[in-house]
C-alpha cells in the first residue's frame, strides 16, 4: 500500500480543526494509506485541547511559539515518510474531498506538484487578496513562460522527494511563492486541477495580510538572485 503524507499547519483554529481532521481521516483514497502530520504553530487559543481526541490517529508536533506556515511545513517534512505530500489548511476554505483529484492528477502526469486551482465565483473572494494573487501569479508566468493559474492556493500536492530537495527558507505565507519559484528554477513541472473553495473573511479568522504579498515578492527576488549567483 502506498503512503500519502497529509501535512496540516495549525495556528489558532479551535473552531475548525476538529471538523477538518474528521474529514481528512475519513476521506477514502483508493489504493493509498495516509499519515496525518499536524504542526501546532504556537496556538494561543483552545486548538490543542480540540486536538487531544485525535492524538492516537495523528503525528502531533508543536512549536512553542508561532513561526509561520512555512516553518510549520518544514517541521512536518522532517517527519513525513509518504511518497507524496499534500498541504491541508486547518480552516474550512479547502475540503479533503478534493484530495483524490490532486492525487489522480499527479499520478497521471508525473508532475513534481499539482496545485488546486480555486474554481468558485471570484466575487465571493476578498477582492484585494484575489487581485494580489492574480498579480503574483502573472509575474511568475511572465518570468518563467509558465501557465499557472493560482500560486496562492492553499491546496498543493508534491512529490515528496522533490519537495524535500528544495532549499526552503520562508517562514510564512511566502512559502507559496518560494516553493513555486524553486520548482520552476529547477525545471520541475507544475500542473493544476480545479478544487472547491469557500473563502472566509478577516473577521472570521483569515490570516494572510498585505505584508505577506510583499514577503512573496522578496522571496521571488531572492530565489532569482540565488539562480543568478549560482
């Protein structure tokens, strides 16, 4: 039986984490087993208490203070032993029912990564965030002559060996730009597949901010500089 590693970075998601974990654990993956690696990134609410009933079924890791999504993913990667790795957000914007589509696409195309392109009505999304994601995606497409549609998506599935080979440094949401840029710099292919998406607003816990867009730009420039300096 082949193994899929499901990495879940968590920061202050006491209201949603139990629902997501139940869905992840219950989601059938024909021909695959799954290991769930959850990193509690210094949550200060009741997240850990909500997680306790799931401890026998998950690999639980913890940061004593919040270091960011990218740092949580790197921590989880050390423990991941699956052939593929999928990032699952801890809120309810993305649902585990879409994991089989991601897995099917990466198996069919033999790509290094598959991104879950959000297919909902764009007017349901925060317009400022959507515009920033579009601009960053187009920047990557122009520089690399790529055809990506949504680099900011929270649903990304990777070939584990390839992901672990990258020199990832970003601690926050700049992970999305950094991993995309490094994959393309190394000539790795990225495919996409539509996934469902139910956005939440900032009043209900959305954490990405304008400063994260600037961090992505800095990450992009750093990766290009790394290429040019060899």
